[in-house]
C-alpha cells in the first residue's frame, strides 16, 4: 500500500478567524515585547525551514549553544598552562624627612647621620615562571572531554528543539484538519436543516425535526469556534517555539505521508547507540570523568618549577648637599684615621714609614660625580643581579585527602559508566515500545480510514431514506453523529501515527521521514 497524504480543503469565515485570533493575541502575547526578533516569515513555511529558524532564534537553544564558546576557551586555557607565565612590575616611592630606624631601636642620628632630605625611589622587576605537575599535564585532556560533553549537551538540546518544533508543526496541521472537519460538519448540519424544512413543508416531517436540525447547526457552530480557537493557539505556540513574532500569518507547506513502517528494530538500535543525544551526552561525560580520575591520581606525581627574573632600582635625594656632606665626612674620617696611624708609627721603637695622608681629599670631581649619580629618579635604574631557580617538589604525605579525591573520582567515573549502561537498556526498551506504537498507530489509522468511508456511506443512505420518509430525523442525526465521530477518529489516528514516529525519531536522534 502506497503512502497516503491528506490536505486541508475547507476555508472558514475570515471574520470569525480574525476575531478569535485577536482575542488570543490579547491573552497570550505581551504587547510591545522588545525581545521578539521581528523576523518576517515566508508565506509558505516548511518543517525544515521552521527547524532552521528555531535553531537561529529560539532563546533557550541559543543560550545553551553559547556554552561551547566557554568550553573552547577552557581548552585553550588548559594548553596555555603548559607555557611559562611572565610578569612585569614597577613601583615608585617617596620618603620624607625625619628620623629613620636603621636596626632594631637604633636610629640614623646615633650613627652620625642627621639632616636627611626627602628621598624618591623607583624599581622594576621582570620575571618568568614555569611549573608542571600531573594536574597541569592532564588538564587539556579533561578540558577537551568536557568540551565534547558540552557539544553533546548542545546536540541533545537541538534534537529536543527539533522534536518540539515537529510536534507543534503537526499540532497546527491537526488543528487545521479539525477546523476543516468542523466546517464540513457545519455544512452538513445546514444541509440537514434545509432538508428538514423542505420535508416539513410537504408534511413528511414535523416542526420538532426542524428544531432539532437547528440545534445541530448551533452545536456545529460551537464546534467550529472551538476548533478555530485551538488552531490559533497551536500557531502561536509554534511561532513562539521558533522564536519569531507569533502574530505573523504563515501557511504550512510540509505534508506528512501515512506510510507503512518498515523499520528494523536491530538496525534502529545500532544507529541509536551512536546518535541518541542523551546517550551521547552521558558517554562524553563518562569520558570526562575518566580523565578526572587520572588527574586525581596525578596528585601523587612530583611538581617541577622553574623561575627566572631581573630587577633594578633607582634612588634620588631631593638635596644632594646631604650626600656631599656625607662624602666629605667620610674623607675627613679617613684623614683623621691616617694621621692617627702616622702618630702611632712615629712612636714605635723602630718607626715605620709614614702614610701619605694627602691622598685622602674631597675633590670637585667627586662632588660632580655625587651630583650626577644622584640624578637617577625615576628611570635611571641600577640593575640588580639576575636570578634563576629550579625546584622539584615530591609530595610524601598530605593526610588522606589525595586518596579520598581519587576514590571520589573513581566512583564518579564508575557511576557514569553504570548510568550509560542503564540508558542503553532503557533505550532498547523505549525503541521497542515506540516501534510497536508506530505499527499500532499505522494499523489503527487504516482501520479508521475504513470506518470513515463506511460512515460516509451510512450518512448517504440515511439521507436518502429520510427524504423518502423511511426513517425519522433522529436516525439521520445519529448517522451524522457517527460520521463526525469517524472523521475525528480518523484525524486522531493519523496524527497519533505521526506523533509516534516523532517520538521514535527523538529516541534515535535523526529524522526517519522524508521531508
């Protein structure tokens, strides 16, 4: 049996449709919502186009999609930790006049240093540091595994979004079909009313038949109003899920065929093991937990550290005369010491040669040198000796925290493996149940189509017999009721089939229908 397609043919009153649409917009859509994209939809919207719009505009999905950017930077940061870190620092300081404490409770004046001026100082330091341990070594692997888990979560969110869009798309088509059936029911009720009125005019029907026909017309009008209401709501929900302005008018162009399910359960299960979004997310999380176990074990590894740096400083007195006076006092002490030494030498029994004390003198060159060297602030730095160090740290005993963390990581990894196995078993059961539901829904739809054809024939015969007065109007109403119920059951069965296929697609992780 070939595929069966069904289309909407009945058009309802534009005024009625617009009135219900405006009412539902007032109730469901906030006025002036600045969050709406305002994107214009095509006049005919297919299901693939609706899915693409949802992927681009649905706020919830876009929020989950942003997580991959952070995960990418986590990977870059983990690799960046392998490279050495560099730092450059500088400082400036000012020290006012006053008494300085040089050592303990001793002051500068106790050493003969008085009248100190203001001092200005600056310094810099440039350093490079590098360190490597087990956690740093395995960090890129963990970051990549976490990124894969994030990508799997985003894929699951995308599959869920596409499934939801498909269900809402089907619901709009279902409500369109319901409106069409309600309109047809109203047309038949009006026909029956005219038929009852004609029969009453010739005396083959009573006024009671006419009133009953009028009641049937009223009920059909109510059913049409309710169907219109449901259709407007379904369209609003679909456009809301897509992430666009839900007030736009759009016609859905994708049709769904009622096809005999020829799926093989084993093939679907093998495909679902790789494509099922929840299974993929758990599998990637398990891989990340496995790397986390390696990182926890690396706490027993040594840490290698290397550092190197250069530095410099500059210091300047606000008044160089203080430095000159210090230098002069130093020269005077040298001269006095030299004279005392010569006095000692001259008093020896065998006098020693006297020292030349004239070599100690404070010259103009020394004065100029002190003044020039004092002119250093802020950037005439005096470089300090460079430094470098290499160290190896071996953890010996740190309580039991490392073993506890290792056991926690091992248990988490094992739990995720068990959860993965549990999901695989549940997936096999869900696939079997969903496939059985698809097959049952297909068989039910075929039966309901046959029932609809029989109800059509029954209604036709009832009308013919009523026209000739062979049956009362109640029998005609009953045939009409059976026909309306058969139409509704046929639509419910057809869309139950498509809903079941949608659930099967969500479980597998890919579309099964050609769209």
